[in-house]
C-alpha cells in the first residue's frame, strides 16, 4: 500500500468511526438546530454572493465536482446565486463545464448581480417552476449528451421535492450525484419552520425516502454526511449506481 492509499484508508476508518459515534452525531444535530435560530447559514458568501449553505456542504460539493468533472451542474433554486457562483468557480478551476440554474422567481437584483459576476460566463439561468414540463424540457435540451450533476434546493415540501426527484434524478449520469439539500428539516424541532409550508414529516428527506422506495438507481452515500457531521443534507447525497 503506497502512502496515498494508506492515507485514504485512514480517512475511511475515521469516517466509519464518526458514523458509529451516535452521541457525536446527536451533538452535531443539536448544534445545527441551535444555530438555525440565528440563521447561521445566512452568514456566508462565495466570491461576493450570499450562498446560504453550511461551509461543510460546500467542501463536500467541491470534492464531488473535482472527482466527477461534470459537463453541467443543474441546480433548482437560485436565491442570491451564491451556490451557482460557487459551482461555476469550481468548474473554472477545472477548466471545464457549465452551471444551469432554475428558479420560479429570479429576483431582478439577483439576476443582475449574477450576470455581472466574473463567473457569469459559466452560468445560465431559466426562470420558471422546476416541475413545469416546459421548463424540464428546456433543461433536457441543454444537457443532452453531457455528464450531469443535479442539486435540488428549491421548494422544500415533500410533494415538490418528490416531483423534482422524479423529473431530475433520471437526468443524472451513472456514477454522478443528485444532491437534495435541506433534508435536515426532518431532524429539526416541530416548531422550527412556523412560517414555511414544510416541516417534520413533510420535507426533502421524506421525499428522498419515498423516491428510493420507487427507484433503485440511487443509493444514499452515507459516508458524506457521516464525515461532515454538520450538514443540511443528511441522507441527501444520492449517488446514481445504475
């Protein structure tokens, strides 16, 4: 075993240990719930654009992008555009690939900021509902024949995410990922989202569980959320295996 393989094996053992440490997992989840009351994820930006994600998840996405080197990353849900810029910047470093963002309401000030950004040459946007058949058809036309990575981060209700999974997961290339953000909603307190249409029992994680019962092409890559501990996407990193 060469030094690189030895280090990778050590990391694997570390992750196995984290996965088995239920007390540490519970502590990490408590931390997520506590910081959510302070809108912790709103505190970060990437290259000047608010990203509204945990830094840990962005490191995980960087690892996936580096390993896969996708031709296109499709993200539903744009908000301020920080994650679009992040993915575009990773692809810029690789020297390959584009990002396609879909959102039902791209605010004009956000669109202008994204289009003026140095990474805009790798970003395209489509305005419309991610589950509108006409919008899905536009996405399919733009990604035909390409290696695709998908990120779902729009409306977080069970029915919406399940529909997105049925429409977008089949677009993912074998060996690539469909990453479902904010599955952690299922693990949050009952009263965590009083002003939102989603919550415990009705959220991205319940949609993932339902989708995996009807589709055998994906499996949860538990090593990712196990090593992160702090993540918005437990059970949300879905790898296409067939």
